[in-house]
C-alpha cells in the first residue's frame, strides 16, 4: 500500500467504506439503500403532523424536521436527543445549520 500521508485525508474512513461495500456486495448495497429511503419516508409520514417539516419534497435517505414546534413546547433538539439515549435509541443528528436551523434529522 505504501506510505500514508496526512494530505490524503482520513484514510481509515475510506478503508471502512470499502470494506462495507465488499461485505455487502451489489445486492446488499441496493437493499441497504432501499431500506434507508423506506425508513426516512416512514418516519416522515409518522411525524409530519407532529413536527415542523420545512420541505414538502419526498425524502430520499433522510428526513429533516425543524425545531420550531419543539421549541414552542420548551424542548431543544439536543434535549430530545439525550432523552432518546436514555431510552436506548441512537439519537438523530442535531445540527444541520446549512440545511435547517435546529434540525431534527433521522
């Protein structure tokens, strides 16, 4: 493989991605992608009346809600994420400032 230098970026990240691709193969990657789209749209339909949905386009692999409704109830996104951890769930991404301020992302 040769010498790895800092300017090549996070090399371990690329090795992990390549190993994931090889482990799943073409059919596994397709199934994983289809599952991600299905899950994002399922969550979207289940929560679109509960949380503010800033975009009306169908979800591809993720759905992003804004914090507007939660803040009106006195809950910040990171508080909600920490509570999910208390119940044993992996929390969503709480910061996408370039997409939606105070994002609630699956």
